C-alpha cells in the first residue's frame, strides 16, 4: 500500500512530465497540435516506430487492392468493359 507521500511524489513527477504539454494545450489556440508536435519532436523513436508500422500497413493494403483488381480484371473479358463504356457514353 502506498503512503500519501509516495502518491504525492508520483503526482509531482507526472505533472512535471506533462506540464509543458498541458500548458500549450490550455494557453494557445490550436494548442493540442502544438503539444502533439512537441511531444513527437522530443521522442523521435516513437515517430520511427509508427512510421515503420504505417508503411508496412500501407504496403499490405496496396498489395491487397492490387491482387483484388487483377483477380477481377482477369475474370471479365476485355470486350465486356469496352461495351459497357460505349453504352455509358450514350
């Protein structure tokens, strides 16, 4: 069980870490964006990890779409697409 002194010390440490971000958020218009930018600037390892994961997810999504388009295109004869386009043009 934590004593009141330990809880107070933890609260002080947390407020020291969050202080600049909270002040930016409260005092500036658009402060949330400034606070987020400052947080990410001070922790580049977080940005690198996120960018790596985002790149992998984007590549997987592109690959899935490409596979679906190729599968769909191979199942439809070329003349059907041309006929549909001609009908759509009137």
